[in-house]
C-alpha cells in the first residue's frame, strides 16, 4: 500500500512516519512541497499512491480568531481540494478533524451525527473542511479526535512538564472534560483504516479519542505524578482563564462506531502518557 501523507512535522505526521507498517510505503509532503495556503497545488501533488491521509492543519486555536480567513483556507479549502482530486482519481481520502466542531454543551459523549455548532474560528474552519470533503463525493473518512499529545511539538503534556519543573503550584481548568489522545494511537488507527478502505471498506465520519475522559486539571495531576514532579495542581473554572478562543466544556466523543467499523478500541491515554514520558526522558 502506497500512502501519500500531507504533513511532515506535526504530531500525527511524525508518528505516521515512525509507525509505518510492514508492506506500506509512505511519502510525506511538507510545506515546501504542498503549501496548504495553495489548495490547487495540494490537489496537483496527489499522484503515485493508493490512499491519501491529510495530517496537516492549522492548529493554532487562538490565532485563528484573528486570522480566520487564512485558517479556513488551510483547514477548509485545502482538504476540500485534496478530497476532490482523490474522488476524481478513485482514491480513498482520510482527514483528521476535531471535537471543536461541536458546541461543548452537556455531559454526554458526542455522537457522529450530533448537530455541529463551533464556538470559534478554529472550529468553523475545521467544519468547513469536513463539509468540503463530504461534498467532494469520493470515498473519504473524517476522523474527529481530541486533545492530541506526543513527545513532539507543542502540546499539553510538554507544557505541563516544563511548568511543573519551574513552579511549585499551577492552576488548571477543571470544567473542560475530554479524552487525551496519543498521536501514535491516531497514526496506527489511520493506517488500519486506510488499509481497510483500499480493500473496499466505507469511510464516513468517525470519532477516535483516548480513554478515560478526564478534566485538564485531572490530566495535569497525573502528568505530575507519573513524571515524579511535586508541582501541585489547583482547579479553576474556564472563566478564570480567559483565552481569545472559547473552548468547549464537553469534548467527550462517542467512539463506538469507529471500534465497530475497524476493530480499534479507544486507546488508554495513561499508557500513552507513560510512553511519552519515557521517550522524553531518553531524549533529555
């Protein structure tokens, strides 16, 4: 199976490179080869492959509030163009989306067909991508995930480790609940789904997030404990930590459909966290 991946330095793209299964060849397109600000160029870059994975995106949530037009090109127009090209070539297309397409109300996990209602520019840009991919009419899979973490790039685990070494106490929001998701687990899931789709499996919209669901404060507490840091975590409400972009309070995702379709259960993020901490300790 020949896989073409948009993305090279992001968390999921790096794990896709590291975890490429036997019998699979993966080619990665970085910004220098496929600039997502140029959707037509991205579409033109699709060739010599059996399946396409879009692991590239605008992920700066707060920055999107001030630059929504640019974010919408990257997260909306670019994957739309990729999906249209894949549809024309008869290639499966896999695209990563986010829990931010929902409004974060309630406490129940969001099912895939729950009405979307993004709270901010980032969510709107990702929803535009979902809508464009579906409208392209090809065989596509949209994988919504949440709270991505890894030993690479900027993410909550690395931020907590840095601050936990610098400070005795930290305040962390406790009213936002979701499932931290190791990027490695997402990469493995994408390869499994991609193989199935090249063999005729349908795509659609699916959810994939780590388990168990937890608050950011609870997650921070376990990070400190697992890393052996004495930093104390104090709970605060989201209202005490204002940000340019409003975050959803409920990021829980119902992942039963993905498990049923591809046989992949929700990954235990605690195991993923231990692996991340081990990798970071070896790199230190």
